[in-house]
C-alpha cells in the first residue's frame, strides 16, 4: 500500500475512490443504520458520480499498482 500511495497514479486512483465513491457509500451506510431520513433512498447524484468515477479509478489504481510493483522488483 505504501508503494501505491507514493505513485502519482495511485494517489489519483485513491482520490477518485474517496471523492467519487464516498458519497454513495456514505448514503448507503447512513440508511442502513437508520440515520438517513429516507429508509430506502434513491441517491441519483451520488449514484451518477459513482458511475462516472468507477472505471477511471480502477484504471488509475491498476496502473499505480503495476508501476509500484515493477519499481519494487
């Protein structure tokens, strides 16, 4: 993990995960434990943000992991 975060691609991938997936996962978590006003939410905005950032985040994390692994060998 340390090698992945020292790589620019890995940092971008982690930022995309936190900023792109975080809001949707937060809404899901808060609804599951009962702290969200709607027990069955339909979060369109966070869902679209997740949709747009899913593949780019995976690509950036994959490139970052590959570069960190090849650099350590």
